RNA sequence: GGCCCGUUGGUCAAGCGGUUAAGACACCGGCCUCUCACGCCGGUAACGCGGGUUCGAUUCCCGCACGGGUCACCA
C-alpha cells in the first residue's frame, strides 16, 4: 500500500485517563497531518492485557471527538490499512520477524529467563550495562532445527551489528548517532509468539503507511533500533518528531495521579475544551507571530513542527486560567449563560433572581466556570456581615452615612414601577446629582445592603435588578434596621 | 552506572555571531469605575558554570554542573 499524502497516527494504549501530555501528542499528530492536507489515523495499542483498563478506549474516543481531533481512519471508521486495533493485527508479525531471520537481521534465541537473569546479574556486578550477551547469535542451522523440533521455547531477537554506528534524523533534535555496541539485541517476538511493542510498532507504522511519527521523546533512545529494523526490511524510514514531555514541576512529568492534569478533570473543573486545546498547543510549541489565541482550524494553518521546543515544559495552571478567561469572554452572552447556569445553580436556588442578568455580570469576572458558585453565594440570602463593611475610605462612607444613603435610596426604589437596571440607574443618579454627593456615597451602601459583601460581581444597581424589586426592598429595609441598631 | 537529550526572567517562550535580549502569563503601579473584574497605560525580572574559536558569543566547539529519558519476553 502506498500513499502520497502525509499520514500520521495517534497510538495510545487504553490504560486509563487521557492526560494533557497524551492529548498534546494527539494534537501535534493531528496538526502535522492536517497542515499538509494529510490523513490522521487512530490506532489502539491494546496488547498489554495487564494494564488494560475498562472504558479507557471510550475515554480516548470521547476526548478526541470532543476536542475536534477527528481521525480519518481508525477502529470505528475503518480504512484501507485496518484493522486499527493492535490486538487484531497479531497474525502478521511473526512472518515479518521470520523475514528478518532470513535476511540475517534477527535470530532465534532459546535462552531461558534464569540464564538471562544470571547474565544480567554478572554484568551488573561488574558495572557493565545489562545487555543480552549474544549467546544464541551463532547457533548453526542444525542446532536451531534440533531445538525447534524438540519444542524448546524461543524468542526472536533483533541482530544488532556489533560495530559501527546508527544515525537517525529527528525534526526537532536533529541528527542523533549512537554506537551499535550500546544497543541491545532486543526481543522482537516473545515466547508466546506475540510481538513486543517495539517490533509491532515498527511493522504497524510501516504497513499503515505512516509518514510522520510523532511521539514522546522517551522513545528517542529506542529509535536507533527502529531504524535498523526499517533498514533491514528495506523500508522507508518515517520522519521522526519527538516531543519533549509536559512536566508537573521542574523534575516530575505530569501525572494525573495527584492533580488535575487529565482532560476530563479540567473540563469538570469548568475549563472550556477549546481553551484547553489552545493552551496545550502552546505548551512546548510556539507559533510564528505573537498571537496566542487560536481555534483548531487556525492552529492547522499556523502549524509548523519546527516551532516545537527541545526542552520540557511545565504545565502552568495560571496561564491556562488566563486563556480560559479569554475564551469565556469571547462567548456570546447566551452561550455563556448556558454554560454558567449549572454553576450558578450550585449556590443559587432562588426562582426569582434574574440569572441571565447575573450571567451578564459574571462573564468578565470568571476565568474558570468553577469560580462562579462562591461569587454568587449571596443571591439566595444575605450572609452575616459586620457593620464595618459600610466603612470605605475611597467612597467616603461610614455606617452613619450609609444609613442616610439607604434612607435616600429606599423610597426611590419603592417608587419605581419599572425595576430594570436602566431605570434604577436613572433614578438613583438623578438623586445623586440633586444631593451633590459622590456616586459611591449613595451606591456603595446599596451594594453592601443587598449583598452583605464589599466586593461583588456587578454594582449595587445591577444587583438590585438581578434580585428583583421585592427582594431588593426587603434587603434595603433590613439593612436600615441593622444600621439603626 | 553506560548511552541519549535538554538548560534564556517565577512560568510558557522569541532568538538561530553584532539586538536597548521580543511577546504572553503571573507580580507591582496607574487610569477607567458605585466595589471587584474586564479594558487601557507603565514597571520589576533572564541567557547554569568554566574554558576555547572569533574583531565580537545567548547563539559555534569542549569540559563541568544540574535536570530528564532509556537500558524488560511492558507499552
């Protein structure tokens, strides 16, 4: 099968949640394909039954779908080079391994685990790097035949040249050369006949026509062995793009063990999917210009793998918050209202409060939706507060002036037939002009009176409109009483 | 320990031999304003260390230090 378009794949193991680092790898693979009008492929690498986690495949599907990283070929949608689930591809690997044996690039190994452990122990004791000692490299065809016929368990190992070097090119790290002597004769086919990950990966990538391999740089050190395999088969080596890891701090990779690094957690915490995607795109990659806010299609247009950095990037929750805030503010009011509603409802049970208006004052004041509940916790009832809240130096208010101000305000509010923010504003500001006082002299006490707080989303006027006439008047009267002591 | 990779402000990062070393987040100050926030304006803050190469190194080379990765019949 040959293709002329760029083909990339995301090949996760269904072993649990999708953390931000995984998602980023998927994003980069997607972008690398789409930037060149190529094909993005999803392959599930589920050959490790030990670590298999129920439901993990669905998490992968859902996350990719939600974020818009739609795959062109994959387990569910099929494609020309299926199957796309590794466990369903098991038949072919041994034949490929046998081809390598014929070419002299691999060999049967009959060593048992005891012997291997022994060899390793000796090597480590003498300070050497643990490595297969090549015991079975030079078995004669007769010896091999004999053991095979006798049913001795065996594996197939890669025959790495004993001398010379291997050089491969990575788009980010450049040329990397290692001594063959440092490479182990890794197992290709296990005793149970199944391929090891390293072998399956190479064969799968080739048979699926993958042109660009995007993966974490923990694979950098096994890439020379992959290269040798490609060369032995006579296959074209793909373009390698190894991405540095996403870190939790300077010395630890991101793990969703403790913290909120998984995509699902972030969404549950009130982050917007587009914001998360935008942020992780920037984590370890920088666009050409100075713009930072991009939609997925815009990222596709901007994408250049050359912008991927070589060094690890620490996940910065503050920056994510900022970007999320940008996305929240860019939402149409109605969209924001819909997203904010469940969060407002966590603390607001009131049926009379104007939640659309509340959302209106909230939109510029929350960076993450989870900021909302505690910001609106005074809507249902005024919390206990101290009279000292009425003292504000800048507003030139004290409990005494506040009492006077509220006495001014109450009748005006009572007389208003139309209790909208605009009408309240007009009436109150007219009075402020007559009184020749600072806006805050009249308005600050009103806010405290209806909210029991000094800092609120929106001003006193807006809060009154949100609470409604009846509730506002009740609160103002209660405040007057409280101030009268 | 061997091998591989990395190292610019607190964080993300631009830079690719000559720059006043961008920009963003965070932080600080100011403006706006009935508070807070948004917005706008301004500010503090960085090339890990030591040798070379060069007229000139953040940029190239070599050491060192620190950090990471990898050394499985796991993926």
